[in-house]
C-alpha cells in the first residue's frame, strides 16, 4: 500500500492561492496548522511526498477532499483503507 501522495499538486494549489494575492505563504501555513518552513520546503521541491495522514489533516483544514487536489484514481488507491470519516469536517 502506498502511504504517500506527491507534494507537487498541493504545491501548485498553494502557488495559485498566493498568486491571487492577499495571502502570504507563512500566513497560509499557520492557517492550515503547518510550520511555515515545512511549507517553504514543499514549495522549493525539497519535500516531494506527503504522508497520507498529513494529506488528510491538510484537506480537513482547507475543507477540501483529496480529489480536489490530486487525481481521483490515485487518491482512491492511496486511501482505500482509510475510514470515510477521516475527511469529515471538525
């Protein structure tokens, strides 16, 4: 079982959010509960894979489903053993 998803689709979405203006990268990191340095490493390509638990937490905090960021078939295979409630909002 694959326990990671590629970081690039998430990095692309973060780039789009920041490019729209009004949101700094560090502020976005804090708003989704991650360390700004960690998010900068993703943006620089130093982190290339995200653990599934990290993906689940980030998606919950962004109020998105993983399929909103990653290819649905890839997500289905990666999360096949996760309970559906893993993505329920808090």
